[in-house]
C-alpha cells in the first residue's frame, strides 16, 4: 500500500538507519517530531518529517490530527500458540498453592502438554489466531512464539507447524523458537531419564526435521534449579553450534544457578526473566551483547519479584520488554500493560519502556534492520493511537487500549 499519514501530533521512535539495540542513556531517549507526516511505499517507510516539508502530490492521505504514530510493538518472548486455558490453576493459587506445587501435582506445563496432545492442529491454529488478532489490535506487529507445550516429538512438531501455519495466515511477523527443554514429562521420568538425557533426546530427535522444514529461528530451554540444570544448558549450546541456530534462554526466574555468565560467554542472543540475580549475573551482562528480556506481567500474575530493571539499565545492560504470554503464568499479550508495569514496578521511564518494547525487542529477534523504529526503509509496521496528549500517556493510563489502528506492512488491520 502507498499512503501518507499527515498531521501526526507526535511521530515517535525515530532512528537513523543502522541503529542497533539501545543501552544506558540512549535507552532513555525516544526521538519525536511534532505535527509530522510519514509516507509509506510498497509496505516500507519511505519518507517522514515535519508537515512544513510534506510533499504536495496526489498520494492518498490519512489524517492523524490529534493522534500519535510510533513503531508497532515487538514482543520478543511469548508462548502464543497453545491449547486450552488454565484458569482452574489460577483458582488453586488463590487458595494458597504455589506455582511449583501446582507443577509437581501434574499441573502447569504438564497440563498444557496434555491439552496439546488432545487437540487437533487445526483447532490449535484457530484458537491461537483469535489470540493473535487481539494482540494486533493492541499494537503488536511482531512476536516471537515458542513451542514447549508438546514435551515429546509429536507434540513439539505439532506446535511448530501450527506457528508456521498461523504465520502464513497473518500480516503480523511471527518468529518461531523451539523450546526444547520446558518441563520433564512423566514418560521421560518413567524411563529413568534425567533432564539432561531428555534434552539430548529431544534435540537429536527433532533438530534435523526443524532445520529441514525451517520451523524455528531460535533454540530455548527453561534453565532452573527444579527444571533443567547446567548440563541441559550445555546441550543447548552445543546444538546451537552444530545447527547454527542462536539461543534465547529462560533463566533466573526462581533461582540463580549460574546460567547467565555461561550464556553470555557462549554468545546467547537473550536471557529472559532475570527476577533473581547474583552479582556474577549482573557483571556478566554489563556491556555485553546479550539482551536481558524482562517479563513484568509474569511477576505480577504469579507473585514473584520483579526483575531489577533499574540496575540493569544503569549498568549498561541491553534491556527488552516482552509479555511472556502463556496460559499459566502470564495470560496476557498486552504490551501497553507490560510497559505500565515496567514503569510502576521496575522504575523504568516511559521512554525506556517504549524503546525496550520496540527497537530492543526487535534486536532480541535479530530484526532490528526491519522492525522497531521509524526509519526509512524499514517495514511500515505502525501504530496510530487514539487522541491522547502524549506518547508517554500510553504507559501512564493503564487498562485502556490506546491504539486506534495498527498497520502491518503499511496495511490497516
């Protein structure tokens, strides 16, 4: 689509071509033009600037008077594709059961895996498409989608193929990740397997098919004291080298077992969660190229500490924000709400939250050359807000969808 947005009250997130992930003081700047225009040609941003420089031609115009325009959100950690829901476990937690206790009793990830096994591929796709539609209308244009609720070869391939099928049906950009180690299934325990042996089996069994069919861009594992330990991390890092597929890792959600220094040393693209941090973990991330992806809605929903965003940012760590959208610990994909939580609970500024939810999220998916900022040549994945007084209002006024239109590849959704 060729289109010119005109009289934009605030055009925010402007960056020169080649800008990488932001850290420190740069993260605190969200460059903006007031009373601006933006031109879209063939799905790309081709021009922008103040209205005083707006070209006078016959290109179709869309009047944005009183509205702000910014890059569509990039959610770099989600589990969007799953089967069924788990509100019964929500009730159990309200009655006093912990996340770990529910998992030990066969709930949690094992519950979702059972539902995946019982649900057809077509139904998983249709359920996930409904969720995705809601996210798009709340401003998300790109999101990583993990497998991990299959827990065996058949279930994991089903989920990855569901992600691929959903990707073919949408203008959004879905980035698939193979979550090879999410929970140890009952059948593996019955065989006497530990977490490391199970992980090796999953990788050996599935990676050739995943590579052949192009089903995943990244590799992931839940590295935690009571789930998968350092031997599993080494197996994932080894597979990353063999198959030339970067790692994005769940770490430090409940305990610090030393995974972050090793992940950074190995060049992991991102380490996600980080609610529990040691001094060694902080020091490993300072100034590194590994992105710390923070998930405040998970902390809110299951009542665990929030990640120490302020210290991470102030020490020069790259920080992104994401939803962790999943049926058990973060049943929301609303990036506007995540930004509000990042500000109120993790002391990020609105500008930091906006950058972490756009350009740094894109960098956490290796898409910073195409997504996440107002840059000539990038995809025209854009948000047009409702009439709001400022861009910062999106993070301030929570509980309301401030997005009036989402454009993906320049097309209204």
